[in-house]
């Protein structure tokens, strides 16, 4: 099998996506990617990220690839089944001081996070298209939304909390309370817990 076929097969196995790193890790020169783009067998999504033209691509994966960014708030709640509809805006957490490409995308709402709290609650999940992406867990999202409740629809917050609390197999109340202390929304969380449990 020649290098171009090998790259295309790798992309097919990876749901239509291939990265420069994967090519280099397989001892293939990066120039093969440029050749495949030139002849229309691959499309360049952004630096270091390519997709087969036949694949739909993965908008969520493409957005955060190489951006050190985490899906949060309504977008993460949607992934976790705690939001009634697909959000029209991509909610993405970045470290305070971030100044890169995501700022220029119209449908992206950036949430600037204190570096000390940035890693709190990160999980890996599959996007709706099947790629592995990072988002905050339910406990972190609920606390973040209560912390900034004036920026969110109250019905979205209520739905997320009530749905979360109803699922006794997935909820983690000790973790929710721990996060509420770290994110300074303990009073708000306790108020919901008193009413709903």
C-alpha cells in the first residue's frame, strides 16, 4: 500500500478525519497531505486537520482541535442529555488570556476561565458525529450556569438541574456539592436540593 492510500485508509478508520500528527507518527511526510488536498481527495479543515470530502466532518471536533478549549454550559449540557434542544451558539471555555482563532467565529460564545479552575470537571465524550471531544461534566456545568444565571435562560437551568437530579444512577451529589463550594454557588445548589430532593 502506498503512502496516499495509507493516509486515506487511516482517515476512513477515523470517521473521515486525519491529522498531520497521525501522518507524521506513521513515518509519512506531511507533503502527502498537500498532494491529497490538491487532487481533491482530502479537504483542509484548518492547520493540522484534514477530512475526506465524502465525510460530513465534525463541527464540534473541528472547532476545538488544537485550541485547548472545552465545551461548556448549554453545549455541554446538550452532549450530556441535559438540554432540551441543540444550542444555536457554541459555548466554549478557554483559559483567561486566550487570544486565538475561536474569537473570530460568530456562533462561538467564549467563557474565560481562571486557570486554577479550568481543569475542574473535564471529561471526554463522543460528539454527535462520533469524534472524541472534551466538555465539562454535568456537575461543573450546573454550577457554572448558576454562577452566571443572569446570562442564561432560567428554564434551561431548571431543566438541567431537575433532569440531573432525577437520574439517580448518573448523578453525583457529593461531587456537585464539592464543585459548588469551589465555584462559590453552594447556597444556590442547596436551595435547589432542598426543593427537588
